[in-house]
């Protein structure tokens, strides 16, 4: 619903709506940087450093958070020399590089008549907003343009970031209930001397939480500056979307890689033998049925046969030989096509003291903290290991089986063959018809503070939508509107062998907040939660991380860092995807 700023040199990129920028905070540990140094700012600093360029900042509603976030990244002193917080334009004249003309232009841009007088302004920002709110947002478009252009010239930097908006919790324009920020980045295109607006965007929040909105706008500003750098010089070397802040044990796998499952190679005995003998082959180490070997909080440890560390995991040579012979071929990694195997180790295996920080952790609670690729790898390895452990005999004739095709197929002495399967399960976030409340429940295996979406298996002959309605009624006694059931996403969940299919469903409007009648065999508690409460719970969850691990939460409680009573699943879990999808509506 936004039209472009006519004077902007970037017609299609000048201004656009951003509904939500993911919060990227993590709890601070001895091995991690401060939560100020979020990934967008790490990427911005690294990109500026690698291109030997500089930036300055003038911010308003962020109150210095953009500057402090940039400064918290090691090495930022090479790319950032200072900036200004102009919280009140009227009173900030002496802060604006001593430029009285700039002060006058900024004051003019905030006047009520500015949007009427200047034809470059945008109309119809959001249909539901009042005219006063629209005019207020439009005034920040001009304000940030003027500020960014002037600061880039005055400070003689390569780029200048300008931010202006409103954070909350109270707002001046009538009818305004959520925050916003307009961001602009000025700079010089490669080979040109003139400063121009390279990129501009409008960030629309869904709430009035001041702290969260400041973080939202700051991260968006860092992302926009990186985008502007590429616009100024398309040949610039861009850094990774998610800089690696951990030292990963025994792996060169990055988020740029992918898992090629190479199923066409499994039946080629000659090729498989060559892959099994590759000294550079990497291994996902699965301990028992529920743990994998981590190298850091967000990366697995993937040792190779070349590394002595792998041998320290075995008490005897015979144990090592058996583990190597029973590896499962998972595929090949990236363009280099490095073989990847799952290796099973007994439950009582321990990591030696010289493991260079590798450690075993619960797959169910910790895998969601992994990068997307490593999460997929961990779940795939866990699925195969558990399948092999539970399928040692033929399900048709009872004969013993051997595992062929790289360990992905079970073949019995009678010739019957079987492959792993996934059982379809539904998971659904139920909301009232107005979508102001969500029904969340707690099962016996969950900690007292953790509430999540409802889930259950799909029965034979049943379609997904029918399973959604049945499970909700069976577990909490609530009827959902069949026409409201919408598919959202899916996720492999090998605990033991499910594929979760995620939905959103609403109750009938006449039911309001429908009465809840739980099945005590399945559910310990279920409640309707207001959207704001769920939002705050999601925020607290993001700050703690692996909340399925009771020790993580107990440590935060003991330190006085969390005194709440409600958390939701961590990011990376399908239940959380459903929650976030609802919060972002």
C-alpha cells in the first residue's frame, strides 16, 4: 500500500513495509558477545571493515541503541567515528553538526503542513491508520532523508544512517497504537562524488513495547545499511548472513552448505565403499537414542577419520571398528560433496577432557538452537539411528535383518526389504475467532512454565483437517471451525519417528473463549492466553534459548534474570513457528 518517494534514485527499492524483524538476542555467556552485538550489526561491521568504508549515525527514537550496538562489535572503531541522538528536533539544533540550515529543514519536515506542501510525500501508508498518523509517518520520510544526506556530507563518511519514528508505549497521533520507524541510508555510489539516498524503508511494529521496538528498529537499520552498501557498489564482497561467533569443533560446515542426500548412490556398492573409506568423511555422533555431539551452541561437532579426537570416543579398538562398520550414510555436504555419516555410540559414552569443548546434549531440547543445516543433520541422524535400533528383525517374517544401501534399508534373510518411515502428526495453534487469544497447553513431560500448541497422531484413514478437529476436541474439549483450519508449515520430529504438520485453527465466533475440558491422560493444564502475554513469553524465551532444558531456565531463575511464569517453545520448533505466525498477523 506504499508508493515510492519520487525523488529517490531507487524507484523500486526506495520505501517498503517491514512487518516484523526477528529479534536476535541471546543470553550473554562468557563465550558470547553482549546482546547489543546482534547478528545484523556483526555483519554490518564486518562488511564495512572488509570494504574499508565508514559510516555515521543520526538517530531519534532509538536513543543511541544503533550507535551502541555498532560500537559493541569488536573492530567497530575502524568504521565508526561517532554520531548524534536528536531525540527532540526542536531542542537538538546545537547537536546537528552546527548546521542551522539543517535544523530549519528538519523542523520544517515535522510541521503539520509538510506532507501537503511537499508532493514527494507518500499517501495511504496503511488504510486503517488515521490521517494524522499517516502525516506523522510521512514527515519522518523527509526528516530521515534530510538528516542522512547532511550527515554523510558533514562527517565525510561513506554512509550515513538516519532513523526517526515512535517507540511507545504512548503515542501522540490520534489512533496510533503501535510503533514505527523510518530509516534512510545516504552514501556515494562507486566512482561518484555526489551523496544520495541509497535505501529507505518503513518499519511497522505490531505493539508499543519501547525496548523491543528500539531493538527492532536498530537491527533493521543495520540490515538496511548493508543493503545500501551493495547498492552503492554491487561488486562489494558481502559477509555471511549469520556471522559465526563460535569456534566450531571439527567441522567446516557453514550455513552456505547444504545436505545432498544422494539417494541415487545408495545402491551402488562400489561408490558406497569409496565413500565409507574417505578419510575426510564427517560424522554426526549420536549417543544412545537422544543425544548428539555438539561443537558449540549452534553447531554440531562433525569429526573426521583423520582427527585423533574421534578415536577418544571409544574404549577399545573393537568398539571403534563396530561403530565404523555400522555407520549410516546421510549424504554429501555442499559443492565439495564431503561424505556425511551418522555414527551410533552407547549411552554410557563420555567425551574426554581434551575434546576441545565438544559435548553431548539432548537432541530434542537443543537441536532447535542449531543452525538450520545442522538442525536438519541432527534430526536426520537421530531418525536413522533410532530406526535401526528398533528394526533389527523383519516385520513380515521375523527374520534377522542386515542394513544395506548405506544403512538406509533393512533386508532380512528371506529377502524382504524395508525403509524408514515417518508417521504423520498434526500440531495446531487454536485461537478464538477474533484471534485475540491462543489456547496453549502443557503436557506431563513439559516443565510447569512451558505451554505449547496441541498435537497428536493422524489415525488410519483420516485426513489432516479431521485429525486437527478431533485432537483438539479430545484433548481440551473445544470445537474448531473446520473452514478456519489452515496449513502453516511442517517439520521432521524423530521422537520417535514423526513428521509434524502444523496448522492454525479458530473456534466458532459464537463460542467466544470456549470452555476448556482437558483430558488428564494427555494434558496437565490448558488455558486461553492473551496475545500480549504470549508475545512477552516469546520475548523471554528468546532471551533464554533452550527452554525445554530445565537447567537453562532454573539458572536464569536463580540469577534473578527471569521471574515470570510463562514460556513458549524456542525458535526452530514448529510449535513456535505457529505462535510467531499468529503474533505477526
